[in-house]
């Protein structure tokens, strides 16, 4: 299992989520960075920037790694579109604050050679953009319905909509905290907030999956602070301590291996 360097603290959570998923796909493929470059057509240095969070990978590179890692390209590309929006917003904000005449690039980024666009690629981009727009519209509608109906601030994605493509949920300040209702089913622990086994949780995300992880961390003896569904420093610290005890990569990121340790 690769020992990854910690991602930049200022990295947008949506971009961070994409990079974490790409890192896990590379680990799953068993390829070195040099071998990955040979299979995808992108240089070794480019992949080092992409997987280090210093440059946003192009769409073609993301699709190529998804196929190499046996992941669903459509799901990963939808996540890439959301990350690309966050990346562009961050660069635009940096450009506004830069002195006149300066050119602002993301840290460590180098311009990528422009690849020839084909009608098929343009169609795929249009389809993915439409899917992302639909997902954002559905999530906004669900949040509105829950708030109007006096729900507990938790949302459930519409059937068929990937949770990875949804933006981080921001709990309403007036919403009550999540609760931990522990239950042992088929040899696994559940806390009543989510049944996920592979959601990628990183610092800055929020939602029922985070609350589930916080409950299970508390059950395992590692306090994440309040069970508020927000992945913050205390939750990250608790996850690292669990990972150290379980002899996992200590990165504070909850993924499939950490979920397995939590559900025990």
C-alpha cells in the first residue's frame, strides 16, 4: 500500500475528494507512477502533480485511470466535473487578488498540452455536464423539502444518484445533532446513520456518512468530539488513532479499509 504525502491544507474539499479517489485507484491497480504514465499517455511528473493535489488532472487522465482501476468512469467523471468547478473558482479568486500584470497558476501547476477535441469527446463532456447539473438540482430540491417538512437536517440521495457527485452538505445551525443507535448485523456494527462501506471521507466534508463514522469511532474508543456530521480536526485525529491501532495507512481519511476496521 502506498505511503502518500499529506495533501495541501488549502486544497478545496471537492478537489481533495477527487485526488483521494485517484490515489486509491492507483493503489488498487498496483502500477508505479512510471507504469501509469506509459498506460495513460500522461508523463510521470504530470501524475505526480495530479496525485499530489498540485494540479487538476485533465478529464482524459481521470477516465483512463478509472478504467485501469476497474472503477465506473461516469461516476468518477461526475466527481471530476464538480472538482473542476471548485478548482476554477479558486483560481478566479486568486486572479482577482493578484497584482496587476501577474499571471496566477495553481501551486506547482504547469500548462498541459492541449489535446485535439473530437465530436465524441465534446458529446461526452456535454452529457457529464448535464448529469452534474441534474444531480445538483435534485440535491437542492431534497434539502428544501427536508427543511420545509421539519426534518432532522439529514438528506437521502435520489435513487440512482451517486453520493460522490453531491457537494458537501452544510448542516443547518438549528438542526439537532445526529444520534448513535448501535446495532450488530451480520458481524458488522452500524450506528443508524448510514450503511456505507466505501464512502471516502476527508476533512471538510459533512453528512450522515460522517456522523456514522463519528459514532463508530466513539464506539471503538476514539472520541471524535460532537456527533455533528462534520468531518473536522477532532474526527481526523480520532480516525488516525484508529488507523494506527489497526495497522493501516495513517492519513486521517476514512475509506474502505478504515470502514472495515470501524464496522469490525
